[in-house]
């Protein structure tokens, strides 16, 4: 391991970024799904910074009560405070906590990296919200500025008509976007818009397509008819309607999940789609509402699934840090050329020796998204 | 929405086609355009035995090479009187008179070099006089004229006879040291060295194509070798081109953003040295330290790879596109940046000039085909229709508008694009329709009353500046007249010849699609009132959408 570390240091030479640490993660038996996602999150700079800040300001509290977030914060702090620049760390406490908390991840079975990412982010949100609520009740009468409130116009109306202010945590500030689901009744032309929030976008994929095209399809207009009519409040009846999904507020960090694991009814099981889906290093969203039309995103991490099936295989990640691309494979960390990212697009033939496929993409906004 | 994105969906291909391809299930062997049917005529590929370990790491590029008669070269003007190569379009009058246009029907007259039968030539009209017809059928040693396709796959260069039904190449050249990446051909090369080859290692060769064809070995014969073992630049050659009218000068673009100018009549044995690049973010041109060495000059163009270069027909301008997403247009003689601009997002992968030098097409990772105007020094249209990156673009210089009146007032361009979505798209561009409505009267238009966004259309772009990425709503959109899935693999190349459209996929399979026959075009012109009615399901009306 030490030799591998020094190899990376040698490769970077005096270009080794100041204060940065590149550490591989030990694998505790099929925990690569976890390792690959943790690396991507560590190199998601706003997430890392917020978590480390949280860690420093809540150190005493964290000692008292362990949860998944304190374990993650502890791991990140452990990495960033290493004396050596490269090496291997065992994320033991985090993995133990994860297994203790969720039986899904308890087995030694192959797990889905996207499911894990989703679980982790929601868990962190829950913890932050609980803490925020606790602080809120403490300072009920005082005009506390924290937690932040969603600015006007972005209120999510509750079903019962009561406007409950949702708590906006720093995880929301980083990852959350708002989708608007526009339905236009074809009889009275009334447009009904319903907003929903997201922390990542799951996209259907097609052979030999691009992320741009997958996003376009995600927002393409769908006609609701026959069995699938829409109840129009104005017409007070079921009507044919056109529906489309647009991005009302793009997130600061855009996480795109490619639906590579598809349930095939005839087979009665999931199948991996090895389709070639190209993802550019820079991206703009075509399906946004003005004034967010031309916001540019830059790719900084890719979680890659290696293998031909859904129930086995391996996860690795590609990470861009200080304009260098790095390849994380459990304890191994290597430098790669930017052009090597192309080798993870997928395969244009169904049976191919290339089984390394981009699965979760992390893009960071280069412009204002707020 | 996607009709056949999944390779396993089998659309019934026309059973009558003799060229049905067992290797490409679900791919139709023809596609319809307003002017008629384009049919799959020939396919070319490398010998299937070649499945080298490096296969897949190279992307196939194609070069069209027309060899002239060896002795006493005849001028090509004698062969096609009705058409001027530099005009970009021909008048309808000329076509109706049939001058030199019979060739457009089906002019494949068996192989050059006497290899193949004449069985496919039944439709050749008596007046057929295209320059690539084989007049010396008995000549087996490639002495006569002929039209060839040169393409690279893995560690080899393959040469196919365009007009032969033979699927296999007539020649393969294997490189032991590195993989060939790009190539270019000059039919007017004076000393016989007409083919340029750039390698992954940065090495560059010039050879005589005829000499390669006549040799039976699988080695490169009689090459001149430049940038040996990457001594000047060891980054991958990405694009290579002769300088039109440049008296043997050629340029080579590399993956590190540098471009080198070579003079062919100079010895490559003396290594060139160049001063260090002062500022990698800035464009700079440096001469070699010693006047005797080759290359003679280095152009540092950008950070990251130069992906493609193209000279305007007259050799005055050089266009480059690259990883940084910028199209740059240089005055080659003065070594100055004329203009340029950024893609919507992502790298640009390909570029191509119109025959008249007025427009440049680019394609890239934003799935768009951009039309750049030299007069306006900005993007004047975006072609939307690909579902993946655009890897090849070209104007169809042999096409003329069916309703053009020959006066030149109604200028219309036809161009094509191929993408990693395996599709070939054809587009029509009517410039008077697209540019004029966008010019706003001073004081603002009803659509854009305020804001700086619309500056894209108002500002006069000064010389020598690069434009930022335009805003989406400022650029008029084009829709393709047809979209056809031509291969099962992502595409990498597109060419128009007088008789056909040539498409290439990354893995080294080529398809040659013949243009609609003359009779078909004429019968079709009756139904031209509604050209879209006969199109494929994936087609769109050839309308320009103005920004809303």
C-alpha cells in the first residue's frame, strides 16, 4: 500500500495539491458500493466542507451520541487530518454503524451504490432536521435565523392547506433541486403545476445515447389518455392531458443516476443494461425553467459499476480533484488521464468485454443556482 | 420517442435489397429524402481476423483518395462540365440538361485496377464521364486512375476501392510501432507523396498512395518520416491536413493543443526545437530555432486536445476545434486569429467548411450541429436532432436545391452529420430565411425588449476575438430533413462524393449510400409541394425555428 501511495505522490510530484489527501478505503467484504460513494462524497467539496464544519462545531455532542452522520464526519476528518498525503484508511466504524442501522446493508451481498447514496443522504437530512427542530423548540420565541427558510415562491404546499415551513439543511442547499410537474388539460387548457424536490435524478437510458438526450427524454411531453386520464379540477372530470417534467430549480450539485438495472418481466429478475451512454465533462440542462436555462455544470465524480450482472460485480469511482482525475478502487488510488473517463461510457454491443460502466454522475454547478 | 434505439429491435429491412447486411440487423438499407431514395450500395470493412488487443482504442477516420491517370494528367474539368467544384451548388439548368450529371445516378463501374466485374453497371448511362470511371480495366497494378477510401483501424491502415463491390480492402498496411490515428490525401501532390498519416506516438509519414497499392507487402513503402519517435511532440496526432495550394506544406494537430507546420520538400531528419510555451492559456506561434529543420513552426492553440482541423478550400483559413469547446478560425498566412466561439457546452469533435468558405459546421458533446458564419463571425444556427455526440459533419457540395432557379439568389445548402447515436442526419439550410429575420432594427424587437442576452445578434463582432457560448434562446434551431440509423456502432465519419454518401463507424465499418437516381429526382419533383409526406417516421419538416 505504501508503495502505491508513493507512486501516486510521484506521479503528481510538486503538483500535489496543498492540503489534499488521497486515501483508499479498505474493503470489508463487498463494501465497495460504500467505498465508491464515500470517495465521490469526500471530493464533493461543499459537502466535505460542511460536514467537517459540523464535525468541529459539534465535537462534544457527537461523542455523546453516535449516528451515521457523526461516523461519516469522523471518517472525513480522519482522512483530512492524515499526516501522510496518500495511503489507506479503514472506514470500519462507519460500515459497522451502517450495518447496525439498516438490515439492507447488513449482509455480505452485493449492494446497490445508488440505494446506499440515497439512504445516506436522507439519513443525514433526518439527523440535521431533528437537530434543527430541537434547536427551534429551544429558541421558540427568539428570532433564530437558523435553520434557513425556503425563500418565498418555493414553498411546498401541504396537502391540508397548512403552510408548514420545511426545514432546509445544508444537504438540501447542496443537493436539492425542484422539479415541476406540469399537466395541461387538453379540454380547458388549464395548466396544473405540482412541485417536488429531488436529491438526485434517476434517468432511463437508451443504447448509444448521451446524458443530454436522457435528460431530454426525462422531460419529454407525455399524453395521458385512455386508462390513464387526468382529473382536471376545472372540468371536474377525467380528461386527456399532456404532462411534462421540468427542472424548476437546478441543484448546486447535480447527481444523475443511470437506471442500468432494469427489471425484465419475462425473466422475473433484474438485468444490467450495459448501454453506451456518453456523459460530457461539461453539461447544461435543456429541461429547465427560465432563468436557469444556461447554467453550466462540470463533472467531478463518477461511480462506476464493474460487471455484467446486477447481483455481483464491483464498484470503483473516478474523481476530479484540483484538475487531476483519480481512480479509486477500494484501497488503490491511481492518477488517470482525463481522456480515460471515456472508457466508462458503456458498450455499444450487448456482449462485450468492457463491463465498466458509469452509474452515478456528480456534476457541480459553475454558476449561481440560487 | 426513440424508434429504434435498442439494437435488438428488428425493423424489417427491405427484402429486395441485395445489400442487406446480416451484421446489422434492424438497419434499413435505404433512406428517403425529399429528392428520393438513398440506397446502401457497398459496404467496406477490414479483414475480420483483425481483432487486435488495441482494437476499440482507435477511432476510424476515413479519407477519400482520387488517383489520377499516371502519365499526362488530364484536367478534371473535362469530365464534368456542368459543375464547378468551388461553387458549392450547381444550377438546376445544368442538371436538367444532363451535363455531366448522368454520373450521379449510379456510376459504379466496377473496380479500379480491374478487380471486379461490371455486373453492377447496368444503369450507367452512355454519357457517363465521371473522373473516377475505370478506363483501364486490364491494369492490375494500380497504374490508372481510381477512387479509394483510406481508413484506419487499430494498428493498420486499410485501402478500399470505392467503386468495387468487394467488401474487403485491396491493401492493408500494419504499423509495428504505433497506431495510425488520422490521414489526409492530396490529389495534386507534385512529387507523388500524396498521403499523410499521423500516429498515436506523434510520428508522421508521407507516402505515395499508388506505391502502397502496387506493393504486395503489409508494410509502409517508401515513406518520409517526420517527428520520429515523437522527438518534437510525442502526443497523439489527432488531425492532419495538406495546406491547399501550399506547395507540399502540411499541418499536424496533436492531443496537447499544439499544431505543427511542415514543409514537405524539407528533410525531416533534422530535429526541430522550439522555445518553451510562454503562456499555455494563450495562442502563440513560434518558428523552429533552426531554419533547416522540419517542422518549421509550432502553433500553440489551446489547452487540451485539438480534436479536428480543416482548411477552407482556398487554403486561406484554418479552422480548429478542441477539448476546450472552442472553434477557432485563423488566417493561415498571417498566423492570426480571425474569429471563433465556444460550443454550447463540452468539447467540439469535428469541423468542416462549406465549399464557398462562408460557413463552418462543427459537432460536439452538446449533441448539436453548429453553423458558424464567417461573415457574421458567430453561430447562426443550431441543428438539433442527434441523441448523442456529433462526431462528423460535412456539406454536400454536390447537392443543389431542387427548386433553385440558378440565379444564385436562393442560396441553399445541404449538409449532413453523423453521431455516436449511430444516426446520419441530413439538413437543409436556407440562409436568407435564417439570418435576415434575426437582424433586429435598432431599438429592440418585440421579442427581446430588454436584457443583454440578445447582444448575440446585435453586436458587431470585432476581428480576432472569441465568442462565449451563446444563450440557448438566442440561436435559431434547425431540424433535420431525415434521420437514419446507418450502423449499429457509434459513427465517426461522413463524406459526400459525387455519387454517394459515405458513412463510417468507430470500429471500422464503412457504408456507401448511392444518391437517388436522376429519374427518381425528376419524378419526385412533382410531389415536392409536400416534401415531408414521403419521409421516414423520424423526419421533421425542414423548417427553421426562430428563437421565441
